[in-house]
């Protein structure tokens, strides 16, 4: 199965002179040749770029139309060695009609003319309504003149549209959509345009390239700013600085593994989608050293400029979910175990906000700290400070004696610190919480997070179980950042300091004894792997179902040299092994709010059999070779 690589695309804004087609052609040629040297595969120019977009009634002149055709021939002659495909706006005469078209140009030839659809804004351009599928003689060749074509190569496909189609566009079943525009600038338009492009590309799961006219256009009544965007599935990869005086272009690499997801999920193939024009030279990039785009190591986290808004919303989703459940069951108290760790800290912060939302006192939160054989002095102290400073009802119940008795009951040697030793403690804590909840008419709040659910890092019917799991769709990296954000916002200095110390504490279930100097020995990330890697794997597995090789290439770009080739393979295998084998725990997980849009809830968010085998995924990972990321393959299954 071919891996999905990256394709480099550009949006160009040439400096123009009004109605001076040869001058405009030279600017276009310079951009095409320059971008081709940067390995750009696809370049989009503005609407009517060859003539300029502000010629008015001059478009009715045969001289201007003929000059545009001559200019296009000049572009073909001067760019026949360029590998880039160029989409160039121009007027085109067809019989007695003048059409506003996009010329699709590659290797010195026109592959198609795509007409603008809809009511024309200029009285000399013919309006095109519905489907058009014709041919036109150009430079002794018959060229398709049609809006019924998609264009494709070995690795990706694209469609050509105009801005007037953007607002109502549904998916074109292609990776990329090229938008040509002739719009001038007014105050606020660029922001609105950016919002529309991001929203539509996210909804249609596609990449958009957008180019609008810039400097040199007539300023008789309008000013053109040179808007240009490369947008992928709701994220802006590149955008132009406005009001440039010279020709410019922006470019970035589109991740074809993202844009191909929607096509694979289509339930119906439309036979009227149109034919395909094939470009044998179009191929994707797989060399991580040649890819220019940034891939975030922490895809679940908010960007700095949106952090306050994003994290307030995250908290509010958790809070409102909990409030709804409490009101529905007529419950005014909550209970949770406070360990002094990250997850229970976030859950406690959510409970505090929920009590405030309901107008109830913080004393209605019952915080139970349950020290066991592995509880360190550091986490114990932090748990006490949290409960005291937050004004909740606190209680301490040691689980040591109960576990010792339980070991006797089941004939387990306390010196054997195996899975029985560990899980007995987790289940004892859950039993305490459940029974006190019955006694106090309270709701047990689950503290486990999305990363733990993905890895199965929870004791079945122990910390795996609760009455409402507020962190169930919050991955560990986001738990950390939410607690950090809360610490930054906290006005109580001691509480803020405690939250930061919790962040600095090694992540641990604390089910095995600490060292002689009270240091935590049982560190989760030493056992299951770095959460930053697992959350990266989890995000792209849930959102885009990347294949192992596709995922490996993105991880290599995102993390650079932080992890070696062998380390990445090792932890990726660990992730998929655990992800498959631990589904049975997720098949009966408690209710909890979907905060991030990615959830493992079996109630519609993630439908996976509990006995699915990971062998194909593991085999694909083992077959990954250094420097070769072009195709997923398996070296062969173990037949024995």
C-alpha cells in the first residue's frame, strides 16, 4: 500500500500592469521558474493574472484577448522545463463568447481551460451555468474547455475553482482545491476570508490554495491587497503579507495523508464527478530532510494566542458535562481520590468549577487520600495542600492494612510485587470511593485520562471504573498543560506553587514502594514510553487513521533528533500493541464528556472490536527502513 507523502504547493501574487500581458507574463514566468527550483509541484495564480483583473470593458477587445493568448504561449515556451503545474487566470475567446478561465499549464503545454461558473461580474464575459464540457483549438491542439475535470498524478489530485464557488463548495473528492480570485481588498475582508477558508477546508477535509490580485491593478475605484493562502484541513500553513509592491509567492508542504481520509470515508461515489487529467510527473515528497512544513509535537495543545480561550472552553465542557449529570440524578456531592498526581488534580479543578456553577459549597467535594505501599512523601504532601487550600472536605484512609488482609485472603505473598500486588491496591481504592459515595449520596468522579485509556494503563474495575469520567477525552499532554495554565492563573501563591510541583513530579501510579530516600521508583514513562510520543501517535491514529509508515514519517519530522530511528520504532510498536490489546477496557468505560473531539468512547466515538489483532500494524512497523518512507509493506507474517 503506498504511503501518503507531502506535496509542495504555492499561491502566487504577481506584480501586474493593467492590460500589459507581456509584462505580466514575464512576472509569471519568473515565479514559475523560481518556485520550480524549490520543488513546488502546484502553483496557483490569481484570476485574470495574464491581463490583470481590473481591465473593465477592455476585456471586450479582441486585441486584449489575443494579447493574452500570445502571452500564454510565451509562458509555455519559457517554462517547458519547469516541473511545476501552474494554474493561470486569463480571458479566452470561444466563438463569439469571451470566457473567464483558468489555464492549467505543465511542461510547455496547456492541459485544460477551466471556465469560471456563475453569473459574470463583467458584461463582456459570458456567464457559464451548470456543466460545460467542450474542446477548443489552441496552438494547433484540441484542449478541453470544461468544468467537469479533476486533475491527478501518481500521488495526489486537485480541482480548479474560483472564489465565487468557495462559500457553497462541498468536497470535490480531491486532495487539493485551487481557488482563483479577482476580489479587491476592503477593511476586514482578509480576516473573513481566512476564516472561511479554514472552516470549509476543515469541513471538507481538504487543502485549499487561494490567490487574489495584488499590486499593479487599477486603483480607480479599488485596491488589491494580494491575498494568498495555503490551508490544510482547517490549519493555515502559509499566508501572504498584504500590500506587497513586488511579485511574491508563499508555499508549504501539504500532508496528503490528511486530505486522503475524506475520500476513503465517502459512502457514495458520484459518477458525475467528471473525468481525470493525469500528470505523470506529479509525485509526493517523502524525505523528511526536504519537507519545509512544521509538524507540532503536541497536536492536542492550544497555540499560545488561543490558549486562554481554548482552555476555558475545555474546562467548561468538562464542567457542564458533570453539572448535567449531577442535576439529572439529583446529586449535590462528588467524591474522588486525591493522589497528588496530575489527573486527580485536573479532576479536582473541574469539580471546583462545577460546584461554583451550581452554587454549592466546596465542602460538597469529598477528597479522599488513600496512602498505600508506594505513596511518596511528595505526592502525599501535595494532596494535603490541594484539599486544604481548595476548601474541600478531606479524609485520609490508608489502604495498607486492607490490602495486607486481602493478600492473606487470596494467599498472595506480599513480597511478590507483581500485577496482583499492584492491582489489588487500585481496586481497594475504587471500592472505598464507591462505598463512601453510597454512604454520602455522592458521585464518584473518574480521574483517568485519554492516554491511559489508549494504552490500557488502568486497573480493570479499579481506577478504570467511576460514575462519571471527566478526563476521559483529555490526553496526558493536555492534562499537563491545563494544570500548568491553572497554576499560572491561580492567585494563591502556595496553591500555584503546589500545582507546579505536581507538574514537576514524575508520572507514577505509586503502587510499588519508593526508594529509601523517598524518591519515586515506579515511573510510568519508563514502562510504557513517553506520553508526548504516545499522544502524537494517538492523535493521528484517531483523527486520520494514519498507517504506521505515514505516522512514522510525521513523528520523525515533528521530533527531529530527540528520538532515534530505533526508539521511534520501539515506542510505536508498544503503542499499537497496547492500543489493540487493551480495547476490552474501553468497551465498558464509564460516561464522560468529549472535550477534544477525539474520544475512545464505545458509544459512537470509536467502534473497535475488543479482540482485534495488531499483527498487521506491528509487521508494518518492523518493515520500516531508514530513509525509505515511500510504501507500507510487510516483511511477511510468522506462519508458525
